[in-house]
C-alpha cells in the first residue's frame, strides 16, 4: 500500500469518526433535552460521545500504516479474554447483548411493579425510591454477568469506577447535592406527591406555592398556583424552608374587621359574625370561628376573626376568603375588612 493511500485512508478514518460522533451527539442531546439534567451537563455528555469514536479512529490509524499491528492486537485480545475462535467472540457478544436487554427489561418491570403494585401499602415517595433502587441493582447484576462472560476481574471495573467517581464528584458538585437532597426527601418524606407546599429561600425570603407533581432524585416538580410547572432543585428544598399546607387536616384564615363603635354590640356582634361564617359550606364548623376584640381607638373597634378551612376542599383558598368577606359585609355594611392570614400562602 502506497503512502498516499495510507494518508487518504487515515483522513477518511478520522472523518467517519467525526461524522458518526456528531450524529450520535445530536441524538443524545435531543433525547436528554426534556430530562431532569441541566443544559450544561447535556451538552457535555453530547461532546463526550464523540471522544470514544475519535480514540477508536486514532487506534485504527497505526493499523492502516502497519497491518501486522492488527494481527498482534487480535492475538493479545484473545489471550486477555480467553477467546479461542471467532465463533466464541460472536457468542460472547450476542450473550452480552442478550443479558443487557433482559436486564433492562427486568429492571423496568420491577420499577413499575414497585411504584404501582405497592400503592395500597407503601407511601408514594418510598415506592419511587424502592423502584429506582431495584432498577440500579438489576442493571448492576446484569453488568456483573457480562463481565463474567468476558472473564474480566471485578477489580478492574471497581478501580475504573473509583477514578470516574472522583472526577465526577469534583465536576458535578451541585448535581450531587441535588441527588443527596432528593434521597433525603424520598426517605424523610417532609411532603408527599399531591401536597400543597410553599418553598421559601432563606436568603431572599421569596417563595413559590404549588402542588407536588413528582419527586425526582434531582428536582421536585411543582404545579404552581398560577398554573405553571416549576422544577425546583432538591438542594434548595433541603436548605430552604418548606411550608406544607396539606400536612394537617385544616388550615386557619384570619381577618380584621374595623367598624364604628356604635355598630358594635358586645353580646350580639361576635355571634352574628360567627353565625354568618358558619353558613359558608367550605368553612369548618369545628373548631368554631373565633371573634375577639383587637383594639379600640378613635371611635372604632377592630376585631380579629379567625376560621378554619378543610384541606382538599374543591374551592380555592382565595374564593373561600372572598365568600367570608362578602358574608361579613352583608351583616356589617360599614365595616373595613382586611385579610391578615389567608388559609394558604398565595404566590
């Protein structure tokens, strides 16, 4: 083979590797675009797909220039993996693919069974955690079976995994924080799927209120009260303040009612207010609404009115509070009413 031919084949080798690499990178990026991974991590994984192909192209280049290298490499490969013939190589490859396919199928099946089959006995967060752990265990067992087919000592992948773990720990600190926080949320269960929670940042004291749609290992997905879907990193939930409005069976709302002193009758006005609130179906009859005098000055009386709303009611908190205000205005038309404490934080 002439030098020009070798140069041409080398260029073709590298170009083919680049073309295949960019095609695979595009598919990987598109496949992970709607996942829980950050955009930076998705782009990084896309670039990493090209690296093995380039390394393979570089490894093939010496073979183009010296054919004896191919036969030497084949002999070393057979000695390393105890391959005696091409038929045995094909059997090992097919066996590895078969075990991998079966492993993925069994892992997905067990994960679905854990999430759906234990619905009446185990909390949804624990079911999700059990499903994901079983998925990883089955895949790890499948990998060990594949390694045994190729006669690879388990010390080799363990050493490689250690090096990769150290590198990923340094490069992906924020993501690992989210994963650890997600594990904590799934185990400790400060809230459940379907709960109405408020996530507040300790530094800025700003928060978002929404219903928990899903608890993943890296993010928690909330359907905000505004109707939007928010993916909150688990590290923010772990390090912030979480208010679970669905934890207890009822929530309290507080109003202030200011009216002229001549409109207030000690033995009549509080019972009238309490009775008007009890006529609203969404307001709980027990505990009964509370009416207390807060202040009296400049010819006006200010009352504190508290009532309780059951969790899971079909009406929204704002509509219940609005109904309560309308009911009070109907019996006290000259009163000034202010919402002090809604039955849940509204963002």
